[in-house]
C-alpha cells in the first residue's frame, strides 16, 4: 500500500468548536460576557458611557478571540509577540559565507573569511 497520506485542508478546523474556537478561547469569552452581564445587572444606569464601560470586559474578550489572518486569533498573536520579546533568541548562521576548514581551500573556492 502506498504510504502517502492526504490530509484535508479543514482537519484543524474540525478540532475547534464552531470551527473557530478552542476551549481556552471559549473560556475567555464566557468569563468576559459573564462579568459584563453581572456588572450591568448590579449597576443599572441609562448613561451610554457607563453602559459601554460596564460592557468592556465582554468587548475585550470578543477582541481577544477575534480570528485574524496567519494566526488563530488576537490572543495567539499577543502571546507570540510576548514570547518573541521575552525569550532568548539564538541565531545560528550556517550560510554560504561561513568559513570551514583550511582557509586556502576556501579562498580558492571564493568563500569570504567574514
């Protein structure tokens, strides 16, 4: 039997809830909405700015789980940017201008020393 496997393009989406959300995404969204609903029930005011302020946990949660291109969602993008700036990075250069072995051989091949 042939050992080549065909993986469908939507195989990752089948593992997501509603083809968009992971478990932590739904948890963040649910917590933000519950906090906003509780705040709106406790503090009943008809002022528009107060309502927007009380609904801000839900708005922030929706912003965090909003899908964006090349990343799963905004929360994933923020995590990747944070990881990039806080973790040590090691850049290993093994390009065509690296000097290996005897310098005469490299000079004859046209490989620079630097």
